């Protein structure tokens, strides 16, 4: 008997819905919000309002593209956290209300676990997925983590950021350069035109597997500030070199810790996930990192790197198989549950 899961994602500024049947993706619809660009970052109240406007048409379109109706669904999976509380409330409330109307169970999904399990989204029966165990480098606007994945339900966080995440470093440095929000993609584009060795930025010395990017951000700011004193057009004249040097430094920081983890755990595969894993420099570096060590690199399609409901649906599918459902009184949470 087939199992069909509707996934709903609303943790930040993207409203998304997806349908998965027996682990195979049938639809994945995402509505992005442009309203935040003028503010240089996500405005939580505006994000919540946009989710309210988008969620019904997005869910309807996901069902239409999948060729299913409500009565075909076996459960509804939704992102319960972490994320912006107001945004999460929209998705959580909609999922619960729809589940009550259809008399089917709900499944709560941890947003970060969804990113890890995005590598198990299959678009065909023949598509390969990772073998266990493997390491996942989860890098996004709010998180930089190294996770040892032993199964869909057994994940051990080996290291995490103690301040800014990699995505925050990209966006905040891009803002210093006067680039539009989100800055990460603009840095990525400019980096292909610049010299990655043009500038040297500070690298942290944090013990263990934990990350820190606040010092890099400060070093970048001071470099720009000091050079602007001598050359008012410094940023404009050196945008590409600044971007390339910044990207190289972030990648070096990420890979230094990852190399330690690979050596210690002796895994045969490394996966990446989260919004920063869409960065072309990061993708190429991970591919080369794994090639040199003769281990498998799992690099997701860019569609599955940003916030999307396909990863929520596949996480929900695995929890459904295990019989892990949630009660209707479970509230969303804004921070990572340890």
C-alpha cells in the first residue's frame, strides 16, 4: 500500500509544499518573498504575513502537480522548528487544521534534520542515496554544523558554530560591500572573477570541531575600513578580489574542521546541506576534498539546498514508517532543541 506525505515548510521566508509517495518526489513548490530585499534581511512580521498569503495557493499547487487530492494523503509533515516563530506558527497551524479536516496524523520535522535527509529525496526509483554512516556538513545562514549520520534517526552533532554561521559571514560581509540581500549569491558570482589570494583574513583557532566566523567578519570589516581611508573607491575597484578572498577563507575554515572529523570517524562519504551548499566554490571544494581522500561526495541539487518542503516530506516519510506522529498540542519552537 502506497504512503503519500504532504510536507509543509515555513521556517523563514520561503513558503513551500511538497508531495512524496513511497519516498519518490512528486511535487515541490516554493514561493519566495522579495519584500525583505529593501531591508537587507528578513523582517519576521513581514515574513509571517507573506506566509499567510502564500500557504494556501502553494499547498494547492503542490497537490495539483502531484496529481493527488486531500483524501489521498496519509499524513502531513511540517517544520516545527527551529526558525522564526511567527513563520513557523503559520505552517504549523495550517498543517494541523488540514490534518483535522482530513482525519489524518501530523508529523513534526526538525528543519535541520530535513536538510540532512535532503540527500534521500528520490526523483526516480533508480536514484542512489547515501549509505550509513556518513558525515554531513550542514551550512546555512544560521547554522554551521558537522553531523555524524548513522541512520535517519541517529544523528550526532560533532561540532557547531559558537557565534556567526558561514551564511551570516557571507551576508554580513556582502552588506559591507554594498551588495543586495541575500549577499551570498552575489559573493559567489563575484568570486569567480577575483583573486582568492588578494587579501588575507583572520581564521579562528577554536578547539574541537566547533566553528566561529565572527572574527573573520571583523577582519573583513577592518580591511575594508582601513583601505577606504586611502582609496574612497576601494570597494568598487576590488569587489571581485574581496569576494574571492572571503569565499576562500570561509571554505578553508569549513574544510579544516571537516578534515579532522573525517580522519577521526573514518567515514567513507561526506554530504553537504543547507543554503550555503548552493555556493559553487563550496561545491567544488567538497568535490575535490572527497576526491583526494577517495571517499564519496554527496552534493545535493541546488533546489534542495535552500528551504524546501521536499526535505520535510522525506523526513516525514521516514518518521511515518517508524510510526512517529505528533499530537495537535505540540507548539513550534524557534531554537534548536538539544
